[in-house]
C-alpha cells in the first residue's frame, strides 16, 4: 500500500503545481508547467508499475488516472511549445486535467484500500 500513498502524493503535487501555474504570470508559469509535466510522467510511471498488481476494478480506475496524466502531459507540452502567453486558454484545461488525474488516483486508492480479502 506504500505505492498508494506515493500515487496520491504525486497526484496532489501535480494538481497544486497546475493551480499555481494558472495563478502565475505568463513567464513565471513556464517553469511550473515544465515541473508539472515531469511530475505527471512520474505519476504515470508509478501507476504503470502497480497496475498489473491491482484487481480488475482498481485496474480500470488506475488506467483512467494514467489517461488523465497523459492528457495533462500532452496539454503541458502544448503550453510549453506555444509559449505561455499564446497558450493561456490551455492553462485552465491543464489545471482541470490535473484535478481529474488526482481525483482518479484518490478514487483508485480508496477502492484498493476498501477491497475485502478473498473468502470474506
């Protein structure tokens, strides 16, 4: 269950960084977005390493979280490539996607910790 805590922490960090980037000025947001994209990659890696070990119900939720992290990475790369000034409309999408990823991770972790052992 250590990976579950790690996944939640990573997802919350991702969400916080995205919110901070949204609140910052254009040039100040750029390093935050780059950091958030790196953290999203870390989150995907953590989830991918543990997904094969998860039960079917949790597996689907982990896949959803990985998908949201992938969406976040793609949007973050777009923001970085276009420059924050031109990509301002994407910043809200970036923050929304980070929230979805974090929510999916929390939901998956909640499901995993509430599963009953076999035979009960």
